[in-house]
């Protein structure tokens, strides 16, 4: 029986979960940098350090990989909201934390804004085809609705606030600021990307929404 050479290399065992994570991370960067239309599977594979064929093996095609990235970035913000444990807080504190969390998440994840802008330009074709996204958002709407009801019963929130519209307003007040920081800074002659400007905007958004809920 031949002796095993000392320089023989053991074949590496494939780790599907790790490979998928590498591909998703690389794809997130590539789609944020170039958009769906400009992104290249070759570049995604190179960024991930894997064979190009593994993109097709794990995800099927570029569109399916793009949807997986979108589901990932949406799940990140939903996971962040779940960590707030809003259900156990007084209504005013719960809404305030939700506003602050929404603002802080967008501040920390500029690629989320870029990816959503790209998907909106495409008419939300991929989001509409997702089986996961609606299921992610339904518990959030129910939770906000329950918090509003508690606030109404306590006499601190006015009646008739739609939970979906409230959440859209909370997200929109922050989203527009971050998606348009360069143009807004140019128009108003202020650096709205500075730490001080972002802190001021955060306080304003919280104050604006909380005042809108009063009876």
C-alpha cells in the first residue's frame, strides 16, 4: 500500500450554508453598487470567492438571487423591530422606540435605501413575487394596531389612526431624508449627512409623529 505523501491536501468539505451566506453578502454589495440591471454574476462569484456555477446551483438565476437579497434586507429591519419588544411597553414609549429604530436602521444601512429604490424603479416585480415578505409585515401591522388601540383606551392617542399609514409615515419621514441627503444638502446649503444634522432630524421625526397621535 503506497504511503500517503506529507504534502497531500485533504479535500475541503462543502459548507452549503456558508457558501450561500458568502454569495448573498457579495450579491448585496454588487446589487447596491450596480443595480439589478448592471450587476454581473461573474462579479458576485468573484466577490464571494466561489465558482460562478454555485450561484445557479443555490439560487437558480440572478433574479432569484436579487429577490433573496431583498428578503434578507427586509428581514433585517423586521428582526430589529422584534428585538424592541414593543408589546410590553406603554403605548407612547412603544411608538417612540419604533420611530427611533426605523430612523437608526436607515442611517446604519444605506444599501437598504439603494436596493429599494432599484426595486421600485422596476415596479416591485420581485417583491410582488415573494411569498415571504407579506408574512413578514402582517405581524408588524397587527402589533402597531394593538399599540394604537391601547393608546386610545388610555386617552393618549386619538381615534381613527390607520396602522399601515402610520408605519408608512414613520418610514417615509426618515427614508426621504436619507435617500435625498445629497440634493437636500445642496438645496439648503447645509451638510445634512453630519452627525449633528442627523440627530436633529431624528428628534424632529419623533416629535412630529408623537404630536400627530395626540387626541
